[in-house]
C-alpha cells in the first residue's frame, strides 16, 4: 500500500502536523509540537493587526495595495509618535520600485525601518507597552470611521475602542480569496472575551447558548464581533453597566491587571499596617490611587514607593498564621533584597494574591503580553484537540467501513436463513391463521355493531347537549343585550344627573355671587345710614344749641329794657314768655341736658305758680 506525506502548517506558527494518507483514507495523524513557548515578538508583530485596519481604511479600491503617497503620511505620524529623529518617511520612496505597497510589504518596511529604532528585538513588553498603546490609538483614529458604522449601536465609542484593542491583541491574520488578508478572531478567543464580559455584567455564562450562536458564524471579523456582542449580550443593559464591564475586561486583557483589590502593607520603619489599593501586573506591583487611610501627614512616607518593579529574580513567600500576629501575611522579596510585607483581607484573597504574584514574576521579562501568551496556548490546545478529533474521526471511519462490510455479509446470511424458516412456518401456520381470522372477523363484527350503537347514541346525546348549549348561549346573549341597554340607560341618566348637578352648581354659584353682592350693598347702606344718623344728630344738636342761645340773648335784652326792679326778680322767664320749647330728641346727649338743664312740665308749672304767688304777694 502506497501513500504520501503532507505537511500542514497552522497560522500560529507553533507546531507542524504530519499526516499519512493512503488510498483507503487518512489512517494516522501525529502532531509534532516544536515548542509551547512562542517566538520572541517585536513591536511590528504587536501592532500588525491594528495597522491592518488603518491600511484597509486607506485602501479605498479594496485591491490590497495603497499608494506610497498615502503611506508616507502614515509613516511620518508613526515616526513622530516614536520620537524618531531622522525623517523615515523619505525612505519609503526608495523602498521597492512600484508606486503601491501591499500590507505585508508595508509591514516589513515599517518594522525594519521605523519600529526598529525603539525595538531591538530583545526589549520586554514593559518597555514596548507605551509605544504599543500610542500606535494602536493612532491606527484606530485612521480606521474608526468604518468600524463605528453599524445599526442600533449599544457600545459607546470609547467602549468600541477598548474592544478594538482586545480584538487586535488576540486576533490572527488569514488570507482570503484573491490573496487579500483579513484579520479575524478565533472562536475560542471570542468565547473567552464574551465569557468575561458576561461575568462582568453580573450574569450567568451559558456555554451551550454561545456554541449554538458561534457555530453559525464562520469568521469573526471586528464588525461581526461587535454586532455579535451587541445583538446577543448587550441587549436591555444600561450604558453605564456596559462601559464598566468593558473597562474591566480591558484592564484584564490590555492593561495586564492580574489582580486588583485591597491589601495591607507593613511600614518599613514601624509595625504599622496600612490598607491600600494594589494592582499586580506582569512587570510591577502598583498602587494606582496611592491613598493612605490615617489622617497624619507623617504616614505618607510609611509605605514607600507606589510602583514596585518585578523581575524574574523576585520571590514571593507565604507566612503561616501565628497567634498575636496579623493573619493572611505574605512577603515579596525583590531583586535588590528589599522585603515588602503584605497581608490579605482573607485566606481566599491571599491565595489569589500569591498566584497573581507568581504569574507576574514568571512573565515579567516576556516580550508578549500575558494574555497574548494565554491566547497562543489556547490556540495551540485547540489545534491539538482538532487534530486529535480529526485523527480519531478518520480512524473511526476506517474501522466503520470494515465493520460495515462484515455486518452486511452477516446480515445477508441471517436474512437468507430467516427467509427459509419463515417459509416453513408459514406453511405450518396457514391453517391456524385462517381459523383465527374467521374468529377474529366474527368478534370484530360484534364489536363494530356495538360501537355503531354507541356512536349513534353518542351523536344523539351530543345533539341534545348542542341544543342546550345553543339555548343557554341565546339566553346569555339576550341577558347581555339587556345589561348593555341597562348600562347605556344608566350612563345616559348619569350624564343627565351630571349636567343637572353642573347646572345646579352654576346657579348656586350665581346665587352666592348675588348674595355676596347684596350683603356688600347692605353693608354699604348700613354704613351710609350710620353716617347720616350721625350727621342728623350733630345738626339737631347745633339747632338746639342755637335756639337756646337765641332765647338767652332775648331774655337778656328784655331784662335790660325793664326799669330797675325794687326786688330781685327771677331771670327765668315764665312759660308764656319762653314760648314753645322743642321736645328733646333721642339724639340729644347728656352734655346738652346738663348745660341747659331742661325741666319737666310739672316743675315748670310749680315754678310758675310760685312766681305767680310771689308776684301777688309782692303786689299786695
């Protein structure tokens, strides 16, 4: 049996699969892994995915090539961002003889002519992260006008940019038809990002639901990735919650935050423990806020630096709990033999801090981001699983063919034997079958007659029930019509009563207004009457006083006209001389009465009589 060997290279460039093909099919497949540790990456490899989006935005014709005049401006911007002293954009004109460059050609030029100024191939990612962030942001600005165009957007522009950074960190480049390059995300990486996003939103992760949705999508490009998240996992969610969740996964994937939380740190000069926020990244232990809880200003120098660099020479040690000492303690010994004493809030948090510090120390000098390494590992494991499944499926298919042929032969022999036995049994059981058939037909006839009678009776009962139901339905319908008429009548009466009540309220308000107007006029007339009474009293008093004054003056004048009397006469005039005295009115006050001292008729008659008597006597 002859065959041939093919070599299958995967996109991750980490393993080689050798498969042996024969005429019967693929019999064996062996995966030979070169190394689990990826090749040392450069800055050009880190920004290649984000650069592709900017390159694709400049490629308006979608031919896979961009004019050098446009790439010259982009190269100049990259040189300014990296603070390259020489004018690197002039070199692009001398690069190759064509006036257009493909993406691979431009990436090679940018890596060796521009990015090599800041990356010598051995720089750790800590030194490249600032350049990586600046270049990704610049390339995003060039290509965002096409990436932000979508129907019913739910993520904000800042959230889309952060998802763009995560996508470019985990995505791979693949060649499509006509030799065009496309940046896509592996289904396993989409699962990891989506799982962390759903957990950050406080929901339960459903792997089965994700697999059903992802099985329909062949390639996860960035627009498809954003639409997938917004259409399935961002519905009915507040924008603030989405932004917080995206910030959390952005800090995990891009900012390389392995652990974040509260931890106690011991002062270097006194046994004082201060609680502060700390972050563990693959190259440092950072206190982002650097806030000290004690009020004293002297404690600001207790904790030392807020940035503790980590190297491969650093070690972390667990300290068992002791009576009388702070629990959950552990120490971090740096390369300079400086000891940083820390304590977690509980034992679970302590285990998480120890694990995070171990991972950070182990990856402190890597050239790739930590999650890029995890992504490469996941892709490697996924490829191994796919290769194993392919080999197992091929092996099962080969064995299934052999088993299928054997089973077919056995089945043919069994069928022939069964046919012979069946023919013998048929001849022996033919008579019994006929007898049984007659009995069965008779029994079936009796059952059919019984069923016919039952069905006839059931139809009669059903007709009776249907008639009763129709009568009840008619009665219910008539009752409903009566109720509707009654309801309409009540509504009409209610409207009439409402109109009457409104008319009565209007009339009542008019009468109240008339009553208030009458009361107002009455009060005005009363006040006018009181004023006139007062004026009348004053006028009467003046008249009376003037009459009294006049009488006094007349009396005095009469006294002066007479001769001097022999004896003293009373100056009080007699009744005839006084004339008619007006009656006192009810308005004559007590002051006027005291002044003029009016007397009653009896007193006047008595006085007149006495005067008359005196005159008589005197005359005598």
